[in-house]
C-alpha cells in the first residue's frame, strides 16, 4: 500500500488525509503548527453566490457545495460530535445603489442557472429581516448557501485523524528535494522523510514552493456573543455570521505579510459596519479578535501542480472551506485511481507563465 506524506494540517491537508485513510492508504501528516492555518480563523461560509463568483470558479465551488452534506455528515460521524453545519441560506444585502444593482444583476444570472433564491426590494427586505438597519436597501436570499463552524470542523478533523490512526508529526519542512517533476524526499527541521506520494498543502506559506505565486492576505474577524441572530448577512463592507454560541464579524482584507497582530483600525472598521447593519449588535459582548492568512494568487483562484509522485494544492483564498470536499476528492482520486481532473488543467500553474 502506498505511503502518502501530506505537508500542512489546514482543512485541505487534514480532509485529504481523512479521505485517503478511508480508502486504505498509509497516511502521515507533517505540520509546523496544528493551529496556525487560515482554516482556524475562517468565517466558514459556503457562499459561491454571495461572493459573486463566475466562470470556472463558480463551477468548482458549486460542485463542492453539492458535496458538502456528505462531507459534513462523514466528518461528524467519525469525530462523534456536531460541527454546527447549517444550510439556512445567506442574505446578500446591499447598502448603496451600486451594490444593490450589482447583486440584483447577479441574482438574475444565477436564477437562469437554476439557483434557489429570493429577491427582496424596497420595503420587502425590512419586512423579511426586521433586525436590519434603514441603511440596507435590498437583498437576495441564496437559499442553498450556509456555513460551518470552522473551529469545530478543524477539531473534528484533528480528532478523526487520531481516531483513524493517521500519523501526525510536528515538524517544519525546510526543503523539498526534487528532481524535475519527481520528489525524492522532504527535509525537515527535525529529520528527513520519504514517502511514495507527496501532497503539499501549506496554505499561504510558500517557502518550500517559491516557484508558485502564493501570498498571504491578512483577515481580522471579531468574535462576539450575547445577541441571537438566525441568518448570515453578507455585504461588501461586512459579514455577520451567527454560530451556535457566538457570532463572527468579518473580515478585513490586508496585504500585511504574516503580521498576526490585530489592529484597532480593523476592530473599529468591523464593529462600526456590523452595528450599522444590525443595530442590535451594540448590545453584544466582545470576545476576541481572530487573525488569519488567506492563501491568495494573482487571479484569486486555486493552484494544483501535478508531478510524477506529488500534488501541490494551495491558493484557495476566500473559499477554502467551501472547496474542501471537491479538493480532497480529486486529490484522493488521483492518488487512488490515477484519475486526473479537468480542474487540474483549469487551475494549473501554467496560467501564470502564460
Ligand atoms: C479571515 C478569513 C475568513 C475566511 N472566510 C472564509 C469563508 O467564509 N468561507 C471559506 O470557504 N473560506 C474562507 N476563508 C478561506 C479559508 O479559510 C482558506 O482558504 C483555507 O482555510 C485554506 O486552507 P489550507 O489548508 O490551504 O491552509 P491553512 O489552513 O492555512 O493551513 C496551512 C498549514 O500548512 C502548515 N505549513 C505551512 N508551511 C509549512 C512547512 N514548511 N512545514 C510544515 N507545515 C507547514 C501550517 O502550519 C498550516 O497548518 C477565510 C480565510 C480568512 C483568513
């Protein structure tokens, strides 16, 4: 049985490890830090339409959204606990004329595609969502969207790896020993490693894959509690995501390298816009600020580099949680059945060279 070595314990690395272990492979995950990844500080929204995605990204994300029920059920069943996965819809709201006309324009396009949605114009939005402020001039409810609590999802994935006997090694990989498109081994800080197949899922960190144009986009999120909301509200300036025991307010988007420090400017921007959207949030209590790094690429789309005995999978940017089921499946199919995916071609790094 092939020995598979995965570098990185974010949502992409761990879910791929799970998938391959369930198919009978001998799997080892090597990570520098279990809790460093963007996956721990994510909004966890499953929101291809609220994000306004188009073209190949929309196809990829929609395919993953369709797979999410099975993925969430599988993880909950193995871990043995609930990951607060819900598909109650996301209300994509607009504040000014430009934002409103853009989301209504997208809604018409998505409607023709068969997307399950409801448009709220003028006073209808106030009647449907009485907690929203007068600033909100309209909205579109994307009924199949939703979210998952990513802290619980990550806990569940880590717990599942332990339960299934996936090896987890705390080490930093410093260098990939490569001969063309073939990986000979990994040089770690503590020791060196050899596997039959390698999967590199290092998120925004590209020290060991410097040929790929992946870079971090810092995001700050506020965690608050004490107010109950039913629905996720998503706008250009802020999103508000109710979870079972708290609410997340997100997110800043900053090119600030790997600076993990929260800023007063970030807190001010998010809390001001959240209270301007749902005034009742002024009564909530502040819990903390989360900081994470989205793995971005120049065209904001993922990257799959396929070698003779390896796959590098990164660049999931703003949609890595949503893209987890499809990503882990196509990687596992490649390892297991030598089956290629059209998405490997679509999201090949060749596009950056061209
Ligand atoms: C503020 C914010 C909000 C977001 N909201 C959403 C959302 O609502 N919906 C959504 O779908 N997505 C969202 N995202 C995006 C999503 O979180 C990411 O795309 C996804 O988590 C990336 O997962 P990953 O496994 O590729 O990387 P990560 O989770 O970053 O994991 C990378 C792992 O690699 C390890 N590593 C790196 N270098 C090395 C090395 N040399 N050796 C060993 N280990 C190494 C790290 O320690 C880490 O464990 C958000 C992101 C942020 C920051």
